[in-house]
């Protein structure tokens, strides 16, 4: 997974195998920084009441794809790592995007810094 900030947008590019696990036809997401309400490294809540459609879930291994929750549609690509990057969004198809990546804290800082100069 590759993240970048270009033209005041956060771009998330999935590798081919991440697309496969997430059963995602989208190779990338572009989110205007103004649509990101919050960016945190807090572990997001997860519930058995979520509806996965489409995606993959192997307990303790991976949670990937589109999930419908009581708060709306979410995109997850989270492995057993606890390095969460949680983006709460507005005016986007997904209400939340949850990722795991090695530099999660660095990306929270980059997003907040980029938002501060808008």
C-alpha cells in the first residue's frame, strides 16, 4: 500500500494482492484533505453486527473490504498488526477508512500538517 499527499488530496494506492483480499475494483482512493474529519492511530471498534460486502475476514489475520456498520459504510484493510491509521470522513462514499501500516503515526502527522496549511 502506498500513501501520498498530492494537490491537497490523500491518495491511497492498493497493491494487487490488497485489492484481491479487499475484493476491491478500485486500485486507489483520492480523498480531499478537507473531507478528513480526523486521523488517528487508535484501535477502531469492531462488531459482529457489521455486514461485509464484499471483502475478506479471517479472525486475527485480516479484515479487508467494504463493511456496513451502524455508522455507515467503511473500508478496511487491517492485518494482525496494531499499527492503525483510522480516517473519519465526511462527504465521501466511505464514512471511515481503516488501514494498518508501519508508519501510521507519521501519516497522522503528515495529514494534520497538510490540513493546517489549507
